[in-house]
């Protein structure tokens, strides 16, 4: 049997990008015949309930797992090491999809400790090619020494919402920036106005104080929107993927993280029908280029000529490519393909 380990989600985080990505993956797995080993995802409103439900899920796994079964985990997950150990004791194989590694951004682990954990899995699915390259270079061999690594390429994004036809509104001279807008992650926004000339920026999210930004008149703060609403209502020509302190490059820890991580907002923008503007050194820049779904830039200063150099035909081609990728994401194509390929190798 093929199983996945469902998750109990904390109510206050249920609308976070991380929870959305995990829930989508659980639904995709059920759609391709990978069964939940316990009750499908639940939501808890307090820490005690969350703890008890999480423990119950692990105990249910211990009762059901058998020899030659395959168990799919989403990492990070609580009790990860114990879950892998018990699955192997019962003769099962473990496949792990990596959302985030603690040594990348939060520095919870050293690379060495992280790899000891990853090597308890028989196979790994990384967010993108750069994540897989990092895992290989840092010694991933796998529990069975098969070294099975597979790139997801992009997060799927399940939603029935329909986005506007961007080709009909081009050019609005507006760029979308969405996400959690904490100063430590998005300090560049407060300098961004210095290099904005023939466009404005629509901000979707909480935490940005435009009154403290350079050229505050260049920003329109729309506030938080749920993903389905954003897909239907986002106004703009492009979605911007940028993090860190500087408008010259994606600097600091967040810039380094962008070089190896797949931001969920890339998929959100695509589902909004928006071509992507992304830092040239970001891990997802290659995906954007290969699929013809946007432009890669070195600096936010490069945006000063964007509306002078991109022709209507070029923009229309990007929009067509965005919609092709969007349809794949809506069907769960990327995770279905990655997990099927990994399982076939075990």
C-alpha cells in the first residue's frame, strides 16, 4: 500500500502559504491513490488538541504500516526521525517531500544534522533543482543507499477560482507584490519607491507601512486577501518575487534562501494569470525562463524600462505560457509527476 502521513493544522496558521501547500499535496496524493494513514487533515484551535491529534496520527501509522508499504512524508514534520525509524523496522519505504530545511532560513539545524535526518528517508523530493543539487552535494545517499532525488519544479496550487485575462488589460502599469510583509523579510520595499517611475505597486498582505516608504504615492496597499479572492481580483501586469534588504539584489539571509527555495507566491502569481518578475539568481529563475512565463532581473532598477521594452506580442506570449502552467498547477500535475517517478524507482 501507498500511504501518506496527514497533518493536524493549527487554526491560526491555516491560511498561511505553508499550510496551503501541504493541504494541496495531501489532496493531490489522495487523487492519485496514495491513502491517508489516519484521518485526513484536521484543524485544531489550541496547542493541547494539536499535540494530541498529532500523536494520534503517529500512533495510527505505527498500527497500520506493513512490509513493502510506501509512506510519504512532508518535511518538516514532528517526530520525523522516529517515524522513519519505525517505518523501516516494519519493512516499509519512506519518501520525503521537503518544504523547508531548518539550516537554510531559520538556522535551526546545521547542514550536517539536517543530512543525518534526510538520510533516514529512502528518497527525497526537493522543491527545485537547486535544492536537489544542495542535497546531493551535502551527502544525501538515502536509507537504502539508492540516492533517489527528484525535483518538484513548482508547487501545485489547487483552486477553482478563475483569473482575469491579463492580455485584455495590458498595460495597467501596475506590478503586484503579495505575501507576509514583515520588515525583516521585505525591508527593500521601503527603498523600492526610489526606482519606480512609470508604474505603481499593488501590495497584497499585512505589515507594510507605506507612509514610511520612499515615494509612498507609488504604492497602493490592498490588504490581505485569501488566495481564491486574490486569483480573481489581483490587479496588475506582473507578479514580483523579491526578498531581502536591498533594491540592488536579494541580499542577506532571505536572498540566500531565495537562491535555493521555491516561494509559494510564484505559483500564486501564476494562478492569478500574472507573468513573473524574479531575481536572476533565484532558484526559480530557471523555471521562469524555461517556461517563458516572465523576466529575470539583476536589480529592481531594471524595472525602469520594462514597459518600454516589452511589446504587446511578447506579453501575450508570456500570458499564454502562464495559463498553460497554471492549468497544470490546478490539476496537481507537478507533485503527481514527481512522487510517481520516485515511487517507480523504489
